């Protein structure tokens, strides 16, 4: 029986069936009824193990509903952080960053890595060649920066992420576009220069957008978080169900 891994983020849900550490069919949902969407997946096939990682706390009521949909349930939210200790990760680390680190260790053994997760926030995490988590930084993500300029300045319009960006803005719209996108690129390039021997790994919704604009060699793994959850789930199976 296959397992199901679920990532509930700030704006969207991503899920995938998994066999061992290999991801299968994936799902994406954006809306308010994320829990109901999970039930729509498990209503067709119940997983042996379901791992649900959420930026929002999962209520006891929904925990029981999810538990009824699978053989075994793994939860990762602010109230369920014990699993991180088994991976030598600090409890303050959000589930998505933790899962990305676990997947990075698996994919790039014995390599120093800098992991960039381009989402609502820009998360930058560092893993050394021994697999040790060295810490990381958080700053606003791309769309968050555009929204902040509009929200906190009455004179600035809300801009969508542009496909083409000029080097220097020639009006207010292109100036915002160039400022936000160039600023993020300078930020990423600065981290790359600081640790020039590290492998650069991009993930998250805007990973491909920024990878196309980088001069450095980049590895893009769009489902890095789901892969990390699949690895955690497979570890759980090996420890508790074998």
C-alpha cells in the first residue's frame, strides 16, 4: 500500500503518493478547504502511512479525521515537533525547511549545500558535507515584497511578477519590477559568493523563475519538501512497521 505525503503551506497545498523515497502522482490545491481536499484524495485510496506537514496548527478534531483515513499518521506542525529531534534539527525550524534539509542530505551526500526556498518567504539554509545543519536565514519572498510595497506606500501600485525585467526602471512599474527582482538576485548571488564551493539548490514556487536568471550552476528540485517528507515517512516505516 502506498503512502501519502502532504505539504500545507501559506497559500497552497501540495501532496504526492510515495513508494519508499520515490514520489508518484502529485496534487496541488489552492483554497480554503485544504483538509477537505486531503479527504478527497484518501476517499479514493487509503494510504498505509500519511505524513501531513502544516504551517497552521492541526486541530484535534481534524487530527482524528485524518487518523481515520490511514493506517498510521505523522503530523508536523507547531504542536508536533518531536520528529525533528531524530534528524538533529532544531525544534524552531519550520517543517518545510526541515524537510528540505532532510532531502538535501539524501540527494547530496558529502556535499556542502546552500538551499534556497522561493515561496511566501525566501528561506536560505546551509548544510555541510557531514550533513550537519548549520542554520539559515529568512527574508520576504518575491510576491511578499511586491505586496508590501503596495500595502505600506499609498502611491505605489501592486505589481505582478514580470516575465521580462529591465536593468533600470523607466517608470514606476518597471522600477518596482527591477527593484524587487534585482534585489532578490543580488541577495541570492551574495549568499553564493559567501560560500563559493557550496552546491546551490533551488526549490519552491519561484525556483525556476530565478534559476533562469542566475549565472551560477543551479540544481532545481521543485518537490524538495515532498521528497523530504517521503524520506521521513520511509524512515518511520523502517523503524515502526518493518
